[in-house]
């Protein structure tokens, strides 16, 4: 479904991603792992075209994404949930979700405000509140709900477990598993191996903007030296 | 009592147009972050187009249809401006788009002159609403009552659009984080265009709807600009109810001002604004600006360095050539070059606070004109010797900057910019309206230099010495520890504070210093012309300097100088033609589109590409191990920007 090939990305003159390639199949949940500054966020942004890869290609169901403006990437069915959440603090929960709303898409589950409120009951209770009045966990839920309103084919989640309480993390696991049941493709970046293991089928480890490992968690467990070297376990 | 009520009603009626125009400006700024200086021009076009339509569309229906059509026509013009002029430069550094809107002002001025001629037109009266009604025995025009009745509906309509519709939600979301709105699948380009259409339509409606009261003329673009800025700032950027309340406040006060303090109508508005901002720095209904906008990944700035030997030689040769000008040049060329030097000094002083300090002042002319007036007043009233008046001018201008700087320093970003503009307008209106003292519109004349300087060549050398001296002084301060502290405060206020720099005080002092240097250029100016008029304090004068800095390149002093010289020579050349504004405006727009990094920045890029100049960062990009390198790179840049040169 997603084919990243030989991608190099830069911030100004600093090269961040170096010849990065991987693919993700339909319905798969893949976790991109790596330490702080490894390039996880940049990888997701390079798929979303929020950072434009200088060389290489990103194919999505046969469409070349490199060169498209981000809104077109969203239109072809990628849903992006940023690490910093970036909810619209002056807008209410309902309004935040409205910003993300896109027309229904063929062959993917359709989401509505009601369905998402079922998934995130906390949000439902506070639907009229402004974004700035939400807790970190609630904000995280809202960013996911907002992106789901676009009925994505594939969800890019940047560190969903970061900075939220363990109870909420559990809830997040459940949510992702429910999303997964709908046969949605999910790419999530994580530092938390434990969390990644609970939800993902496969792990890709990057460090210094290069791919260091690509395989199942069973394979990863067989290579403790890799975990040692590239993950802060 | 009757008179009181009548005056309140007049004020409310006058508020209609002001509110329409100001709310458009506020909307456009909210979403695009562009301070659209051409907004006054949209208002003027609305008036003229409305007038033309009213000539052909008869009757009551024709009148109102003309108003609406004029609004829509201006909306379409706004879309053309947005697509042709602004879209290519959205990615340019912050506030650069501003320059493009200056260009648009000039172009529209000449196009309006071409189309409607130079004479003021009297607005037709609204059919069916021609007479007056008596309210408590006072006559109140029927049209005023109609305006008072209509405005709340427009306010409600706009409010509904913004607060209740999907478009409104997207607009508000984009006001906060455009990139995220894009990542959620919304085409921002059309959102921007849509907002521009709406904003321009509102301005056009405002222009057309005030026709029966005010008519149309070619000065109304600049005349309303200060007022709408004041309204937007008092009401709070981005707040519609705020714009309405502020428009009413200003208009009502203005009506009373005309009756009771006819000498101070213009000043009053700015006094009100100053008072409001003292109490509520972000306006009545405004919220504090959210710092740290997303999606502004730019290249790190090059650290400024002491001049290399080549540059020094070049500058020395340049100064030598200037010094030799009287030997081979005509006296006209000396006068022109003196003008250029004076202007360059003025621009360089603005560059000091804008480029190095990151403080965008929209009202720098206050200190240029202020210096000129201080000298002129001293000479006129106290027969002060020229030499002393000349030296006191920068002191006076610096003092004005000291006070105004103190008042403005609590604000940041565009609020700061608007407030500086408003204070400059305050000074201008003081000078303009206090005729007995300042000569008002007639200015102050007969301000000649002392005997020993009173001919072309000596004064040319005098200008050269003080002009170049002033510029070198600015440069020297920029490279002193004070200059580093100033740049540190610009780049990262928090880090600078942590190292013990009182950033606000540093910026305040820099503002004062820049004001004093602007005052010096004003003093050079007044003695070279022998007179001074309120135009030297005008918005247009401030804009000149801003244009030059943005076009030359904000980052470098040389940019300001090169830009200043180019503009002054270009103006001297172009003003010989009838439609010079059109030409100059188009040139500015093209430069903005073709050289979005400013002239000097673009030249340097070009030189790097063809290999004349070495790219100073090229050694970084060769290093591998990117992530580590990236971190080192960003860290290094912050350090370089603030460190002391060896
Ligand atoms: N806007 C930027 N400008 C310059 N360099 C950046 C920028 N954003 C990130 N970097 C650098 O790029 C590298 C990779 O950053 P990235 O955000 O992709 O890492 P990450 O794996 O997501 O880290 P984290 O786990 O902390 O979120 C880092 O070295 C970082 O310093
Ligand atoms: Mg990250």
C-alpha cells in the first residue's frame, strides 16, 4: 500500500533521512521505532509531504506522493496525527472534528461524530468545550478522532503514547486495535517498545535517519543486540 | 439632550463603513497573516466603482444594487491581487508580502486616477432616503438611520458565517495552524483566496455604502488606513464584535470631537487607542498572540561578520567616489546624491531595529519627520543657531522614540507594528492640526543652514560626513556587545533572558537609538530643503523605508543601503513621468515575486550558484551521519547568531 523508496529528506541544509526504503501492506499495522531524534517524525512527515523528500519516491496505492501538497496527500486517503497534537485550541471538540471531515471514501470504514464519540466517550462528554480546556490525553484522543473524520485508508500516528497516563495508554491500545479490526492500515512511530508490541504486527527500527531493522517482533526478540543498540530499553 | 442623541446617531452611522473595512482587514490578517496595506485601496475602489454604477443604475433598487455590485467587484479585484501578487510570495519570509501590498497601493492609485480622473466626486444621495427626520428636534439624515439599522445585520451575518458554518470553522482553524488544516485535506490556497475575496468585498462595500456621506477621492485610501488599523487594534485582532465596538467608539468620539475640540479630531483617535492598549494590550476583545506558529521551517540565518578586506576596500572606494562627486558632477547630481544619502541613513536606522532587533516599526517616519520638525521649530521660534538645532534634532527624535518605544514595547509582532504606526499618525496629526504652532499644512519654511554651509557643495560634504558617519555608527553598534544582545533578544528572548540580558530594555534602547539616527537624517533633510511639511511624518514616508528594507533584504545593512539608493534614484527618474506610481508599483511587485529574498539575498544566491561566491555552509552538508550533524548544525547556528566576534 505504501512504498517508500530511497528517500532523502532535509531540514534546510541538514540531511535527516538517508536512503530510507520500506513498504507497508494493506491492513498492516507497522511500528517505526527509534530513539529521540532518530528521524521517526521526519519519516511520517516525508510520507505526508509536510517535509518534501529531496530524492526518492513515496508511492501510495500506485500514486506518487512526492511533490503533492499535503492536502492532496490527505485527499488520497492518508490521515496524519501529529506528535504535538496540534489541535485547534480556540475551536470546540465538535469544531475540531469538523475541520477533519472529508466525504466518504469507497472501500474504507466510514466514521461519523457519533461513532467516534462511542470510541472516545471522554470526548463525547465534553463536545462543546474548547480545545485548550482539554487534558493531554483528551487532546491525543481528539487528534485521532479529528483525523478519523477524514475516513482515511491509512493512518499515520506519531507517538500516540507519548506523555499520557498509563490508563489512557491502555485505552489507546484498545482504540488502535479496534481501528485495526476495521482493516485500516496504520503506521505508528513509537519509542515505547512495549506499546508497539501490543498493537503492531511488524517493527521498523531507524537510527540516524537510516533503517536498521525490519521484521516481526519475534525476529526482533531473537536479536537483543539490536534492541540494545537502537532502542532505549 | 437632543443634540447629544443626534451626535451619537451620526457616530453610529459613520461607524458602518469603518466597521466593514476594518473587519475585512482583520479577517485577512487572521488567516493569511498578511497585513494588507492595500485594504484602503480596496475601500477607495469600492467608492469609485459604486459611484460609476450609480450613474447607470436608476432608483432605489439601482442604488443598493450598485453598493452590492461594487462590493463584489472589489472582491474579484482582491482575488486577482491575491492570486497574481500574493500567492507567489506566501513562502517568503514573514512580512515580506507587505511590500507587495505597497506595490498594489501604488498601482491602484494610478489606475483610479486614469479611470476616474483627479477630481473628487460627490456621492449621489440614496433614492428614497434623501430627507431628514427630526429626532428630539434635531435633524438626522434618513440615510444615517438606514446605515445604523443595516450594520448590525452585517455584523450578525459575518458572525454567523465565522461562528456557525464549515467555512468559518476552517477559517478559524487556519488562523491558528494553517499547515495542520492542510494536512487534514483542506486546500489552503482556496481558503486564502476565499478569505481575500470576503475581506476585499467588505472593504468595497464600505467604500460604496459611505458614498452619500463622503463621496470618493484619490486620497481616501491612505486616509482610512490609519483609522482601520486603530479600529482593529482597539477591537482586538480577529474579533468581529471588537471591530464593531471599536468602530462605533471611534466614530462617536470623532463626532463629538468635531463639535467640542475641532482642533483635535485626528489626535483623539490615537489617544483613545493608546489608553485602551495601556489597559488591554491586545485590544478590547483580542487574545494574546500565540507565539511559535507551526510550519515556519526556514533556513537558518547567516551570522553577520565583520567586513572582510575586500568589502572594506570596496566601501572605501565608494566613499572616495562620493567625496569626489563635486569635482566632476553637476550641482544637481550633488543635490540628488545628498537626498539619496539622507534617505539611506533613514532606511539604515530602520534596518537597525527591524533587521537586527526584529522589531517591525510601521511608523519610523515619526522620528525622521520628528527630527526635521525639532530643528525647524527651534530655528523658527528660538532663532537657534543651525549647528545647535542640528544637534538637538536627533536628541528630540530620540526622546520621542524613547517615550513611544516604552509604550509599544509591551506588545509584540504585528500589534507592535500597528501601535508604532498609530503613534506616528498621532504625531502627524498633532503637527497637521496644530497649525498656529507648526504651520499645519503650510509647513515651516526658511530653515536654512548657517552661512558656511549655505550652498550646494559645502552642504553636500556636510551631508556626506554625517550620513556616512551615521551609517558607520549604526554598523559599529551592531557589532558591539549591545548589538549582540539585540540580536540575541530577537532570536530567542527566553535564552537571552537566561544569560542575563534584559531583552525588553535592550530593544527599547535600540528603538530609541534608531529613532535618534532617524532624527539625524531628518535634520540633514530639513536644512537641505529649507523647509519641512507634515508629509515627512506621513505613513507613506514610513512605507518608503520599509519597502527599501524588505526589497534590499532584511538581513543585511548593505541591503538597506543598496535598496535605499535604488529606490531614491528610481523615484527621481520615474517621477518625471505622469503615471510613475503605476510603474513603480509594478516594479516593486515584480521584484517581490522574482526576488523573494530581497535584492541582495537573491544576488548572493545567484552568485553562489554560478560559483562566484563560496557557500559558507557547504562544508556542513558534506558530513554524513545526518541526525547528529543536524543537531550540531542547529545548535551551532544559535550560537553563531549570538556569539561575540573575535
Ligand atoms: N524543524 C527542524 N529543523 C531542523 N532540524 C530538525 C527539525 N525538526 C527535527 N530536526 C532534527 O531532525 C532529526 C530527526 O528529528 P525527528 O523529529 O524526525 O526525530 P524523532 O525520531 O521523531 O524524535 P522524537 O522521538 O524526539 O520525536 C533530529 O536530529 C532533529 O534535531
Ligand atoms: Mg518525533
